[in-house]
C-alpha cells in the first residue's frame, strides 16, 4: 500500500464523497461490527467473513488515516464503498427498515440509513 505521490482533484472528490456517505463514526462502526447481526449478513465465501464485514474493518482504518497518508489502494476502496452504498441504498425495501438485513448490510459498509 504505497502512499499516493500527490492527491489529485479527483481523489479529493472521492475522499469527500466517502466521508459524506460513510455516516457512522469509527467507534460506532467498530461496535457494530462486533454484533451478531453484523456478522450474519453479506456475501460470504464458505465460513469466512463477509465482504461487507471485511470492508467495514477497512473503513474503520481509513477513517483513522490522515488524508495525506492515503494510498491508491485506499482511494480505490473508497470508490468501492461509495458505489456499494449508492447501489444498495437504491434497493430500499418498503416499510420499517429498523431490523432488516438490508440496513445491517449497509451498516457493515459504514452507512446507517436511519441516521440523518
């Protein structure tokens, strides 16, 4: 994970959008990822950790990283997070979403749709 030589305008826009769509704090996300609900949702390969849960751990790291220290891989992961949150948010189910797998999956990616 080599640090990017310089942050471009495109990278800055990605970082801003990442920070806009990830609406959970590192502490909230870390606490959430420890729950049974968090670990029961998402696409998995066998008995391994889900892709979203892995992403959540990575998001916590990114939220603790200084912007100047972001690598190209970090920016790439931010783009993946942004795309997932937008795509999954568009699939919002009808009715109360409080205790839905849909919400839990988004929360693994750092976005709680119940937060304003």
